[in-house]
C-alpha cells in the first residue's frame, strides 16, 4: 500500500507505535525526536564525500567526452585538412571556425552522452524493479503483516510522504537486503533468508526490523535516487581515485549513516545482533558473543592480518564488521571508523 494507514495509532496518546492492532509496548520516540537524532548522528564524512563525488563525476564527464573526441576519426580528419592546406581560409578565421565547431561538437556530444547515460541508468533501475514484480512477494496486511505494520511505523517516524514498498525474495541462502528507487518511490528487498529468523528460526522480529530500518535509512537519506547514481557512474571514469577511493569512502559513510537511522527508529535495539546474523548465519547467530568477537580482533597484533583487514576495509563499499559493530555499540554514537 502506498501512503499512510489512517488507522495508525498516535504515539502521544497510546502506549507505542504498533499499528492498527493497538499499543503493545512502551512509548516510542516521536517523529521529531527520530529526525533530530538522525541529523545529529549522520556520519560527518557523508555530505562532504557526496560533494566530492559530484566534482569527481563532473571531471569524469569531461574525461569521457575528451576520450570520445580524441579517439574518433574527427581529429585525424581535421589534422589532414590543415596539413594539406586545401582550405582557402585566412588563418585567424580558420582558427575561430575550428574552435566554434569543436565547441559545438563537444556540447552536442556531452548532452547526448548525459542523456544516454540517464536512459541507461533508468532502464537498469526498472529492470531491477521488474525482478521484484516477477519473483518477490510484496509485504502487505496479509503477507508478512508484522513487517508491514513496522514499515508503516518507520514511514511515520521519518515523515516520508510515501511508504516504501517492501518485497521478500528467496535468494539461495544469501543473507542480504537492499534499497533501490524508481520514479516516485523507493522500495526495499529483504532476502527471505533474513526474514526466516522472524517466522521460523528464532522468532526474532527485532533483527529483521533493524535490517529493514537500515534500508529505510538509505531511502530517507536519498542514497538510491538518480542524482546519487548519476554522479557515481561518471566518478568511475577517474582512474583509481574514483572507483577505489572516492566512491568506497562515500559508500562506507552512507552505511554508517543508515545504521544510525536504524538506531534512531529502534532506540532499544543497537543492531549488534542483526550484524551477528549477517556474520554467523541465521542458525547460530543467537549463540555468538560480540564481546569475544571484538576482543579477539582487537588483541590480534599480527601485522599481516591487521594490514589485510585495513586493505579490505579501504576497498570495500561497507565498513568491515569489526568497525561497524564497534560503531553500533558506541553509546555516544560518534562517527564510525572510515579507514
């Protein structure tokens, strides 16, 4: 269902945000409290890295356009004409005409390249959305109703105009979730292997909710919209610095920010157990000890292993799990470690 449910309970007048069924828990945060908390705890690197990615994307557009112009036969043709002297045009006038012609060609080529890139990205986004339509179950009042009501709650707390569509799809054992976007709406996929822990394994709705709240964070902070994807696409054209430095740094900052959104939406759940689910798997994560996990890594002074973890984190789109769990457990909610 798009939009809000009119039967949604008012948190100021009841015991909590629990949807049409009525209050079942303690009073939760208000939308203003949630949104203020998100502003306070959003990773400070995220916005600067987004601005840098825009600059990198602009440079990438220029480099792609320059490569297109230099790699074509046009420059060879112009050089041949100039060398032959077959044009009976005064030198200064010829220079002006060539400059004007090259400028117009660059503008037309640039606009064409940008339009074609936008069309390509939109096609890819809708192909991904078509996959949801074809192979997923849409969360509704009858299919996964608990998740549906929680999605209503998150939508209200974040002040979102439209409730993101939620889909569940079987992914051959892969524990993952993602957020994407098509015109007018974001949507979220929860892999069925994660949802299983709520209905089969451990009756653990809280971990599923936290993972979904993290995906709501991406939607709320506009990480999946066209303006992000477009500049990221062209930032990849910058050799080394684009795909291996700027974009991974931006992505890691966004992941930390989305984790803080999830914590703001679920103030009684720090999200560590949800991370253990992703590390240890849905059968055994309830038996894992986060303190022991972090202590063993912290006390490991093997230089090779330390360097290997650093390299993995530096090149990754997501912070490595020790860094991410440490950030989630930080009661002061400071910035997560980027490098």
